[in-house]
């Protein structure tokens, strides 16, 4: 998957070779006594997660719930999870309640407590509680669930989302997924796999020939991807565990990007001999041609309101990021620094003008940058950590998943801080809409 031929149909570099030779009223208010700043200057809520209480025979489920909540609130970049070694409270005496004072003394604005109790076979009753130490001894959130053992992770994600909603007023991302392409080391074959946003639950979703690449999500959870099953770069979608070919025009049918409402797909077609951006229906019918230039145009990405499309073009001599109306016309160049810019990804947060993209430096390494589509302001997000490429945004616009060469898939916040490895392999990640 990482060799030049495999990447060929995926991103601009391949096309070049082929054609040139996301506020609730109950939201907690930040309290300077219990918040800190991240490396990017963002306010982080200080939160304590007490070990989940095992009420008898549920130790494994209790440990898993504690681990998942801790990882969720660490990865999301909105919380400073406190080290349990520093807790001053008497956890045994408190049970699932709290005395606010010892928690305030360690700087915790939020405290999460939970208990797990088995009942019948592998089923569990799980009670979660969130306390705001500025609001006394009553929980501000209390949720009770009954579930089988394998669902403990999902229930912890659900409560984690509720915690995010309470403190920030935003929807949590802990049920989202990331699709990516991967294959056996040294092999040119690759398939599309999906993991939970935190790297767990990997499973294969493509079954159409030896090489499937470039996944893209629709709002309803459908995944589009390119496959070479019929010796051509055709576009497929997944439905009911099967792949269906929706665009089989001669040449490239690559780089699919669903419109924000999921009704259309932007992609690169080369049916007339040159790589251009088109918009097709979800059944594959051409709606319109968006670009028309002698250069190679590829890798489309939609603005949050669907009115614009950013893409890669070498019409000015080298691959650069351009922006045009999704109706076609009025293309303007966005990047002027660097000689090889590719893989643009528009932040999906409503009203955002930020586009993340991959750029190659003079040393041949790739790094991730962000550019403001209105102001043209440029910011470097990764540096000095090998090659980093293929950025994809979380639905809330706070996190970016990306590929680090030889190290798998990583997460970072929108400023390039809080980096965490989530999966040991894979390339061209794509984050689900919800």
C-alpha cells in the first residue's frame, strides 16, 4: 500500500504520473480554579476518574469502563485527566458519592464515579455518575445501563459523550469511526478497514478484489472507496456488508468526497483523458463538471456549507491547493508556499474556513499544515517526526487523525498538540461524520 504504484490511484501524485509523462443551557462554566491550558492555549477541564467499583464478579468490566473513560477524555483534548495517585478522597468511604472538598483540593472540577454489578450470565448493570465539585454533593449526571460484557466499552463511550456535553455544550465523538486502507507488508494488495475512533474494534469492510483504497464517509455511514477489481480505478460503496460499483468510467474514478448533506459525491474522473473534478449522484450519474483546465485536478473536499470545493491542481506548474465554487467556475489558488501540496481536507465544523493538507518539505518528508481559505494564513501542525500525511478531521473540528509513516494512525488536536498513536498500521484515514 505504501509503494508508489499502490498510492498511485489515491492522491495527486498518482494522477500526475498517469497524465504528465463540531451550547447547552446546562453547560458548565469554566472555573479558573479548576482549569488549565493545553499546549495550544485551549482551556482544559480538570477531571478525576475514580476506579469503577466492582460490586462482585465484575472486576474485568469495571477495569474496562475505567480505562475507556480515561482514554476518551484524554484523547478528546478538552480535559486534563488527573492522576489517581494524587487523589486525597477516601474512595472506599465515599462509594459512588463525593465529599467535594478533597476533590477541590486536588483541583478537580469534575469527578466521575461508577459501579458495575453482574446479573445473569455475562450481563452487567452499570451506573455512572458525574459530579461538578462547584455544585455540591449531588451528581449533575446519573445514568444507569444494563448490558452484555462486550458492550461495556460502548456504554463508557456513551457516558463520556454526556460528560463532554455537560462541560462544553458540544456533542461527543466517542462513537465515531475511522476508515483506512491497509494490506500485508510488502504486498501491493490493500483493503478498507474500520476502527473505533480510539483504535479498537478493527474490522474489514471491503471485499472487492485485491486492491481497495481511499475510503470516504457519507453522513449516513456509507463508505465510498476505489477498487481495481476490474483492472480500472472504479468507485464503489459499501452497503449491507457488500460493495457496489457506482462509477466505472474509463480511467480514474478516485478521491470521492460526499457533500455535507450526503446527496452528492465529488471525485476525480479522467474519462476524457485529463483528471478533472466532477460531481455525481450517489448512484453514479454525472451532475456537473466542476473544473476544466489543462492541468491535473484531483482530491476534492467540500466546505461545511457545500458551497465550495477545495482541490489539488498543478495548473500553475506544481501541485497546489485551489478553491472553487461547487457549481463550477471562479477557481483561485490558495497555497503559494511549498512545491508539492496535496490531500486537502476541509474542517467540517459549521462556518470553518480551515483546510488541513499535506506538504512535502525540501528534505523529502511530508508534514501536515492548515490554511485559512479566506485569509490565506498558513500554519504548520507537524514537524520533526518523520513523514505525516493524509489529515482527516473529527466531526467536531477539534481533532485530526493522520498517517505517520511506519507508525500507523495518530490523533492530534487542531493546533498539532496532544498527539496520540491509536492504531499500528494503515494509510489514508477517513473520519466518519457521526
